[in-house]
C-alpha cells in the first residue's frame, strides 16, 4: 500500500466514523444505552486511532512494511 492510498483510506474512514459520532449527538439516539456504549467503546477509540495514524503516518507506514 502506498502512502497516498493509505492516507486516503484512513482519511475517509476517519470522516465516516466522525459522521456517526456527530449523528449520535444530533439525533434521538442520545438516550439509548447501546448507542452510548457503541460510541464510547468502539467509535471514539477508532476515531482516536485513525487520527493518530493520520498524524504519525510515517511511523505507521514503517510498521506496515
């Protein structure tokens, strides 16, 4: 995987996860327990990891080689 394709893939993944988190805050899902747990334990960590991968792309690319 080239650096540009990795960055593009991670960027779109990051945007998609951020849209789900944003939709949670502005939708009626705010009061549902399973949605809160999904956001807290799955989507927020994925958002954090994808943000770190975008920030430290050179280190991640070294790990993937």
